[in-house]
C-alpha cells in the first residue's frame, strides 16, 4: 500500500543536492491467496524493486506491506524470520544464482539448515522430495550446477525457494533467460505447483505473452507507478490505458512478418531520475491532452476490479 522506494544515485554534481532514483513511486495493489498477480512493464520501470520490497529484501521509504492482514515492517526479529520463510523469491538468472561449487543437495537443503527446520537425513529426504516435485531425480542431488541445462537450473532454483514451504512466492523474470520451448515447460511447472500447493505468486515480467499465460490478475507498471490493473481477461480484452495498449500492440504476433517491435512507442523510456510532470507517460502518449502535462492522473475504476490512472478515463480529480 502506497509503496515508495528511492535509491540514492550519488550526490548531484553541483552542490549538495542528492539525486534520487524514484524506482517505485507510490505503488499499491493486492495479491490474492492461491492466485498469480502478474506485474508487467519495460525494464527499469521498478518491477523488481516491488518484488524486493514485498520479500523484505529492501525497506520502503514509505508505504506498508501487509501479509494476511499483518504489517510485515512491524514484526520483531523472530516473527520476521518466520515471515521470511513464508515469502520466497526466484530470480531471473539461473546461472548466477547458484553457487558453482555447491552440490545441488547442499544448495537446495541450505534454507532448511539455516532456518533450523531440518537436520541430517531429514534434509536429504526433503531435498529428494522437493526435487521430485520440480521434475528432477534423486541422483541430481550429487551434481554441481554446471552439469545442468538452463531449464534444469531454474527447476533447482524453484526447489530451493519452495523447500521451506512458503505461501507467497515472488517470481522475478524466472524464464527470461531461457529458450522459448524451455520457457513454456518452466511456466507450466510454476502453474502446476500452484495448483497442487496453493501458492500465491507475484510474477514479474517484461513479456506480456508470459504474463498472459500465468496471471489471474495483471498490474501494468510504468516508471514506478501502476497505471492499470484488472483481471487478466478483462485487461487483455479491454485495455484502457494508452501505455497498456501500446504494449499489447508491440507483442509479437504468431505471424513473424507482422511482428512489431516495442520501439513503436514514440520516445525513449524517460529516466526515473527525471520523471516527467503531470502524467509520467505524456511524452510518449499519442493521446495526451493539455492537462496531461501538468496534472498527475489518479486511479479510477473503469469496470469491475479494473483500475486505470489516465485523464482519458477521468483520473484527474
Ligand atoms: Fe496519455 Fe494523458 Fe492518459 Fe497520460 S493521462 S496516458 S498522457 S492520455
Ligand atoms: Mg528486473
């Protein structure tokens, strides 16, 4: 609720003024139990930072994170550690997130050991069971990361994130480094696990077709803010925000000759250091009104559970 995270980008060249990168600039949304909330936007829009705020890897400047009605910033040490186990993250790059010198058994069992959830033979048993759940075999425990393909390594990462039995999992571009065919397998695994175990996911991606495949609800992020959110079907059948529409127009079609690049959006992605006044999308918006240059639009409902922040839809109040 109202999340903000600014990073200091060093001091300004002239004088003492600090330069802040407004990576996340007032973001509110809710995820629902057993569902996937897809968070989509171009790279640099702050999606990953939202994931880190939710998982407690960063503390926000403002705003609060509630988990089952509990404000997670207010928890004390022990409760926070317990909460941490309930919220896990799977990152983008399978290659760099596993220690190359660590046996898979050790890597996947590690969260159990640091959290003192299991010891000795019990760790081995649980690692074996977890690997089976992600489609790997017991003998894989005694191999090193380099002996696996990218897709298998991402299965290992998922096993490591899930072994402590979390309820909420942040998946940050979990398939972006993979080939398309492998990507589909991992996405299906992620969905299967949710069906079997009831996980709630925040699925972060720059790829709308991936988001469409996995999400129950979708939030579209632009330069640190969520500009539109809706149930998946609603968003894809009736996108309202000009940015959402532009993203959809840029999604590759099945016919490769009709493939249109994202560069169709006029203008560069503005830097989060110099966020445009008014609607932050106005320099690239083909439908911008005069008011868009001065007044920041607020979120207004445009349908059942569908919100948009845009003056075209009356978000100027
Ligand atoms: Fe475009 Fe204005 Fe809507 Fe922003 S508020 S998306 S500039 S029409
Ligand atoms: Mg990212």
